[in-house]
C-alpha cells in the first residue's frame, strides 16, 4: 500500500488515479493527524508526502510528520514533494531520513520510476545479505579479499534496481569497472553504457556535451550533435569525477536528474530521457557540501546508494592475483612469453604503498616486464623509484622492511619528483594518481614542489 499525504485534494486525486492505474493499492490523507492515524495502524510500503501544509509554509510541519513516521516505520521509504523554489526543504527532509524527493509539477514517468526504485531497494534490503549470483564476467574484477567481496555483494543486490549510485574511492581503485558491473547486471544491460569524464568538460561546453545542440545554435555548431544523456537513453550514464563539476553546471545536471527531461541547445522543445545514473568521485563530497562547493540537493540526488571501494593497501591479499592477471594480459597483448614472479617479488609488491592503487600496480607490472624481459621476475627487477638510491635489490628490501607505509610513500613521491625534475603532471601520471591527489599528498608529507 502506498500512502499519499497532501492537503490539496486535486493532488491526491491525480496521484491516486495515476498510481492505481500502475497497479498500486492507495490510501490518502489530507494532513498530519489523518496520516498518523493510518501510520499507527498499518504498515505502508511507501509514503508520498507533501512538505508544506496549509498550517505552515516553512515546511516545519512536514519535517515533524516525517520524523514521527520514522519512529513507527523506520525502514519505510518516504518520497517528499516540494516546489522547485523550496527544494532546500527536501534537502532537510533527506537529512531526516527521507528516501528521495520530487518537485512539483512532477513528471509522471519519473515519479513512477522513483517509486519503483524505492520499492525494489526496500525489498533488496529486507533480503539482507542473502547470496546473489552475479552474471558478470569477472575477468577484469580480480580479487578475493573481504573488502572486494563486500562490494560485489552490494552490486549483486542493487544492480537490478534503478537506484542512482555513487561510487567513491581513491584514484585507481577500479570505480569504472564497478560501474560497468552494475550496468551489466541491470535490467538495462542490453542498452548503452555511456561514460562521461566530467573533469574533462569545460563549463562552456557542458550543455553541448551533455544535452547536445542543433546546427547553428552557436558559432561553431556546424552540425547537429547528440548529447551524452540522449546517447544513454534506456541505459546507464556513468558520470566520472563528478566532484570536478562547477556549481553552475551542477544546477543544470540536477534539473535533468530531477525530472529526466532536458533541452537541446538551439531547440526549446523539452526531450524526455530514461537513464540510470552511476556517479563516481575520489573527492569527499560531504566535505565539499559543507564548504559550499558542491550542491547538497545534487549530493542527495546521486547517492541513494553509496559504494566505497577499498584502497589497494586495504586489500593486500589480492596483490599477487592482480600481479599475475596483469602479467597474463601483457603477454597476450604483446605476444610475449608468460612471466612468473618469485616469492620475494610477490612479497615486495605486497608491501608497497601504492598511492595510485590498482592502476599503479598495473603500470609497474607492465613496465617491468617490458624492460626486463625475464621469465621470472625478482624483487630487484622492479622500478628503481621503489628502491633506495645506490642500493642493491636485497639492501633495498631490507631497508623497506624497516619503514612504515607512510615513509615508503613519502620516499616514493620524492624519488619520482627527482626523476621528473619536479614536473608535477609527469609525477602524477607516473604514480597513477590525479594532480589533486598528488597535491593532497604533498601537503600531507610537507613536501614543497
């Protein structure tokens, strides 16, 4: 049963008619007292609730009602309704435990999709940690550590829903692979998976890239262009590096995520789109929200579910598996003999700090195989930037054994900076991390460029 709470009889009638046609059982309430009478005696599967009632235009009555509902049914998903100009009310409601929010006037298709997603996630949550079978070919997702297993179990539980997902983790931890796994196991798997690196799109080109343009819409628009959202219709759009998006573009993105409609530059007719959003970032978005560099309403819109990927140093048991996987791929790609690793090489690799995570390990393995050309690699064969200057491999291993991970990481950065004469772009590329990540580490270790 879905409970609709709104003091506007027209809204109640309209929503009831639409949801009954979609096959849902409906009950309605015109205000908090009537709503709480139903909540105390029944268990709604979902509540659709207005934030403003006639007694209050500040939303306080709506927030109070939400908190009371959560006392009786803490797990019931609540979708809030508010006007676009009062969207901050919905943000307060999300903080208080609401599942999602929509703005009035709503888009029927988008609202039905939100309701379906909320109910699917609620059902998945009730199933708890029950085993799910991943249909994904895991050839590119290597590892058996608990951290990775937990991530994949989450993917298995939520992939077939349409919930928007935020994947977090340091650079190089495999966020794109997890996004691909979500899409491959979803009901949208036969439709497009469109990747967008938001960090590489300038503010001036954002609308053209994301929503498309018509020929002549601006000076350089010599032909029509299909935007990324339209390319992803019926499928999944992967918004990588979403923390790099400036505030003005965040507003434009929020609008299309809110009602699944957009306008092509040079064409004022709204277009509908049906996409699932998977976003990723290595930034701390909650900190950015506190610093007012990332919109809180957008933050709640993109992270109905958050998946945090562990750093490679948190899943060291997987390093030998990953090393052998990258060696096998290198042999297949370049027609080389298969390379093995000695026990001391695997031990050495398992103790490195990896500021660039899996991407850094991959680069290190591939480069060492090409440079050494040996059938069995030893610890001393790996890149000199991981070894102490003017020391033999064995001496370096002994030296490393007595260092903390932070000391090894600091040493790695210093030696890489020396190799590249302080060129921070080359240093970041060599380490397999972004310039922003490199700057954070320079600050952490008091290293002056």
